[in-house]
């Protein structure tokens, strides 16, 4: 236990959304916090993130909600389309979200911290210990080294799909996902007058002989509706992020000793439900409230009870939707199922 003459001290591994939000929450509670990240500076890339009302409520409690809204685009509802542009189903207009670029969100969370809180070019290694730290927050992402050192039985699981994403200049008012055979394509608004796009392909649709990511995408989606063609005409190879998708399901508790998992380190998920960043923020708020109210040992147990089962259900659901959206067979059944889910 810390001396009554000194505040609690936390080490946070990772200066992503979960790590920076955790640092903000703990600093607000009077903790001394050091954030370690292997990168030399704040990451500037990435595409749009959907902040659902529950996540916006956390950002408000952290004191950065207004700043995030100033860069975000609020959207209501959306639609799932067929490749010809016909509607499969509509997401109700009552479901709203604020879409903000990852870079803007990271910048806002970082700038709210005391100067010097983040130590750049400081990687955290597997099994590393931090003498004097009352709490160690593993927020170092899907391939978390800190998790590897303390949860040897937890590893990222391949989803069996390949994702491409980026942003292009332009304007759209709505969120759409278009589902075809073995492929899907999404288009949303983003910050700063940009259009956010993302594609997900079954591996069978990924031609290893394609000359470039843009050539591959333009081939796969050549006959799809005009909005997709317009986005693909504007992309360039250096603006395409390509990655194989993984998720994470941790067996057992999210806390061991004084080390606790948050965000993608705890429950990385397929992007299809748009919940990853939101659930990271909800983790952080549950963690900070729990350790503030109940102390570290009891608070970590409470955090685990509050979050683990909920997010693991979402991980499972997101994996299922990822498979459905890129299915290559039984497409009429998929269409009927999507309409029932959205009804």
C-alpha cells in the first residue's frame, strides 16, 4: 500500500485510446501516472471511429467530450446495401454516434494530460515489472507484450479475413455497409472534411498476384455501386492500410496481481460492430471508478466482474458478424438474417 504521504502511482503501457484515457481518468483521481509507448510520437494515422452515446458519456466525464464533438460528425442510423446499391436493411435513425478520426481522438486525450506524462520511445517488454507502481495498466494493444508476460495462455486469434481501410477527401452524410460474396465495403463520414472507407475480404478474394492494394480493391469491387467506385477512384496505395484481422479472448480474469488488461489487450474484436474504441473507454471508466471506490485489490476484482463477460460476448458477436458479412455461400439466408436483426 502507498504511504499516506504519497499518492498512488500507475504505469500505463501504451499511448493508444485506452492508455491515454486511463491516464486521464487516474490523473483526475489524484494518481501519479507514467505512460510508456514504443513509438517516438503520437500516432497520426488511422481512420474514423464511431463514438456511441455511452462512449461519449465517458469522454464527457474525462473532460474532453466538447473537444471531441468539435471535430466529430454526428450520424443517425445507416444502411446495409447489396452490391447494386439496393437496400438490405436499415439501422434505425434513433441509433446515433459521433464519428471522429483516430488521430483527432488521440490528440485530444493526449493534450488533456499534464506535460511529460507520456514517455515516448519507451517500449514495455513481456513480463516487465515496475517497482513502486501500485497499478500496471496493460493498454498496449492486440499483440500486447505485457499481456504475453502475464497471460501466457492468451494470444490473438486470426479471424480469417483481410481488412483494408483509409480516408479520402469528400463528403457523405450517411453510414453504409455493402455486403457481397466474400467481401464487404463500408463508407462513413469522418473528421476534417474526409470520407472514411473500409473493406473486408474473405482470403479467397485476395489475389496474391495483384500489383497493389488499390488494383486489388478496384478489381474486387469493380461492378459494385457508384458510391464505392467514387471512393476507389480517389485512393492511392500509400493511403491504404492493409492487415489481417485478429481478435482476443482472455481465459480467466482481466487482472493478475496489480496488472490489469484494458482495451484491445483485453478484448480486441472484429471491427464490424464498431464497438472496439467504445468498449475501451468503458473499460477505463469502470476501472478508475472501481479502484477509486474499493481500493486496488478489491477494485480490480470488481472491474473484472463488470467488464469481462460483457466484452467477451461482444467479441463473439463481432466475430460472427465478420463471418456473415464476408460469407461466400447461402447469401439469401444471410440477407434474411440481416433484415431480422435490423428490424
